[in-house]
C-alpha cells in the first residue's frame, strides 16, 4: 500500500503510525513516500528523502495551510477520563452525496465547498485534520427505565471543536465511521439510509426554528454493511453545540468520583451557561438552566408532532438540542397515544408521554448533581 499525504513539508509519517491509524494488518507492507526532509539534518530519514515533484503524479497531497478548519480538543483536555482516543475506519471508496454549504459558511468552511476531494478525505475518515485527536465519548443511560452504566459512542467519533462565525464552539463528529472502544460487538458502521434520514430531518428541524444538531456532509462509503440484509454504508458529519448528555453526568456520577462530576459540570457551565457561574450556587443554577432548555425543546417538538422513540438520558443533550434522528417520526393525525415503534407496547415513548419522560430524565440529572450542590445531601436535595 502506498501513502501520499503531506502534513507539513518538514514532517514525516512512519509506516507503523500509518498501519495503526488505518488498521492495516502487520503482514502488509506500507510505503510512506512523503519524506521531504527532517528538521534535523543529521537524521537518517534524510538519506531517503524524495523530491515532491518526483512523486506528485503518483500521490495526492493535502495542503493543510489552505484549510481554515483547525480543530480544538477542549473536552479531551478538560475531562480525559470521559473519553477514549480512537480512529475512523477509512471508507474504501467514498463518494460525497450532500454538502451543507450554508452550514459550512457558518463554520468558516466555505472554501471546502470548492474542493470535493478535500471534503471526501476529511469527512469519510481518511484524513485527520490539523489539531484533531478523534475521541469516542463515554456516557451511561437509562433506557426504558433501566440503567446501563456504560454506553458511549459506539459508532461516532468526535473529531474536535471549531469556532463558528458567532464565536461559538461547535463539535464536529463523524457518525458511522467504524468501531470504537464502546462498540461492544457492533461494527460501528451506519447504513446510508439512516445517514440521509438524519441529514434531512435535522435540517428540517433547523428551518422550523427548533434547536437541533445539524448535518454538514453525507458520504457514501463504497462498502456494504450487514444488517437484516446488506445495505449501502454511509458516514454523516454532525455539528453540535456539544455532545454532552444527561447520560454523561450519569457516567461521571456512577464512577463515584466527585471531582469528575464537578469537572464535567464546570466544563458544561463554561461552555453552555457561563452566566450561571456568577451566582451563589452555580450548580443549582446550571440545573435550572438545563431544565429551561429542555422544557422549551419539548414544547417545540410537541407543537410539530414529532415522536422520538429513544428519549433516554443518553439521547438528551445538556445544550437543549435534539439529537439522533434515526429513531423518530412525525404524527400526521393528532392521536396522543401514538407510538413510533411497534415494540413500545406500553407507550413509554408515546406522543403524550414525552412531557413525563423529560421530567424523569431531568430527575436523573438532578440526582447526579446532588454531591456538588451542597456538602450535606439533605440540603442538596
């Protein structure tokens, strides 16, 4: 296999690094034809340096200096205990199906729209952006009322964060990019259908004025995924104010590490509700702010008749944005007992129960904050 990616003129990528990133078996040979010199002139790599001109006709160079997107990793830097480093499984034959030009402009990425090749390389997981350290986030979750202490991103990778034109920090995440440390027995991949579905519904929700995660790109991977039958594979690039969930707090609380709960709360306050840091009890004010955001979100969702089948703590963000549209539908005729999935025999996620469900979810959040709201449990409650 040959690699022809130039990160910087003075850098070199070694074969073992490439094997690790691309998950290439040890018995396969990897050639890195990008040794254009090493800062230390005595370094042995300079004995094998290759002129760029002599290999340009064989390889593709990605010039990071032409890209405005340079990612941050504030979540990893602040709360490393709540994520694991991971890398995408590169799509074998990726094809860009949709690119969200208006969202790209908001993220200062309009230049990407002019170069489809760059879009494909970046958003199919084949290239890692400057400043990016992909991670899979850890979180727990209450599902159908039952607690699962470890869920996490089983098929999503947070590439990092970028600042949009309004000065707001936004997550950029790949969804369906391959297995992560939280995949359990899953393949970490996504079928193309759910990718297109989430792209369409999230953008529709945005146009309707409802706080939502958004879709930047939809990629057809060029490989099939095995579900009940073989389906075309896809990867979606999701943009969010953050991917911190109520389940993130449950994970921290379940660790019995009060410092971790506090660190997560402080990070969330700083990122989403900085005004609450100035009051006497910032954690209580933070909880109230999340309640307000979620109440507003659910009221808006009820007004358009949407039914979210996975309204669990691991699917409810602290920011108040809707997330994960593959398990949802719209109610076309008003019937409060409408459910989306046939397995929901008891109407747990019915249209009319969404108000009660969000109350239950916020109670779970409140329970996680008790240790830091007040040192005495009874007063905290």
